[in-house]
């Protein structure tokens, strides 16, 4: 592989990393956000189950967003 091809491949690698690096934090961030919303509502309404409901909704929203991001590229 000559240096020009190596440089092109290196740029392509970093371009793909920049494009897909938000995918790494998508699922944990959406799950954590859902849990925080549920925890706040549990505290506000003195319940104990809303944090789990919103955790599940956060995971589902993360999956939907992940599918949207990956289907946009195909």
C-alpha cells in the first residue's frame, strides 16, 4: 500500500468514527434520561414504579433513534 492510499484509508476511518461515535452513547444516555425523569416523577408523586416505566421508555426511544441513525446511512 503506498502512502497516498494509506492516507486515504486513514481519513476514511476517522470520518466513519466521527459519524458513528454518537451511537456509542445513545443507548446509555437515553436509558439514564428516562430513569431520571421517572425518578423525579416518583419523588414528586410519592410512587415507586414510574422510574422503571420511564427507564423502559428510555431504552425503547434509544433503540428507535439507533434504527433511525443507521437506516439513514443505507
